[in-house]
């Protein structure tokens, strides 16, 4: 139970801080087309990484 509380008390504030930071960041990105392109590229790379991780997990599960 103590481990669970430690995880909750660590993750929740971190998620809130990250959420506010991302909200502020994306509000600034909407005004700049160059920054918008960079963020889109970063999101594409992130999506490709998640797809590769998912295919690795699914592939090792069935083999």
C-alpha cells in the first residue's frame, strides 16, 4: 500500500505539471508555422516509435 501511495504521489503531480506545460507549449505553437511543423514531425516520430514497440510486444507474445 505504501508503494502504491508513493507512486500516486509522484505520478499525479508530475502529470499535472507536464499537462500544464504542454498546454502552454501548444498554445504558443499554434501561432508559429515553423514550430507547428517541428511538433508534427516529433509526433510522427513518437507514433512510429509506439508502433514499433507495439509490434515488438505483439510479435514476442505470439512467438
